């Protein structure tokens, strides 16, 4: 719950920054100077891209949470059994063992979004956030198509 609160605090702060940037961009667009107008237009493009990325990040989190709730209701959420160092780093051997188990599960039943969710979890524990995100996107897509 604490992480969710901090996530929403950061989203609100980013939204405030985007509104401020958009307001400044509109002010630049009203100035009778080509460079100022170009700066305003460029700023609006950057703000629009930021809104797009923020929107997709929020909905990725919402969809991930929805899948997690389904797995929780089915009592099928992956358990975090990997020990951590005082700095929070996972025990490499345990993380690799857990990853191998979830990877074998995904290979055995590649059409089940649940195994891809668990594999994404294993990637995350192993520290491969990029693959974790890609695998979770696959799980979300598979769930939406069923």
C-alpha cells in the first residue's frame, strides 16, 4: 500500500509539472516572435508525449494489478521465497532456481496468461526489469484476448 501511495504522489507531481509546462507553452505561443512560438510548440509536443507515456504506464500498472487480483482469488500468485541481502538484493542462486521453475511452467503451457504473469514476476526478482515488463505485457495481452 505504501508503494501505491508514493506512486500516486509521483503521478500528481508529474501532472503538476506537465500542466505548468503546457501553461508556459501556451504563453510562448501568444508571443509575437517566431522563436518563442517554436519553443511553445516544441514544449507542447513534449508535454503530449509525456501525457501519452504517463497514461500507458498507469494503465500498465492497473492491468497488472487486475491480473494479480485474479491470481490472488485463485490462490495462484507466485510466492516470494527468495532471500534478500540487507541491501535488498535477491539471493542469486534462489532467484535463478525460481526463474527456471517459472520458465519451465511457461514452456509447458504457453497459452496460459497465468504462467506468463509468474514468469514476469521471476524476471523481476532476477533483476531483469526490461524482460519482466515485456513478459507482463504478453500476459496482459493474452488475458485480454481470451
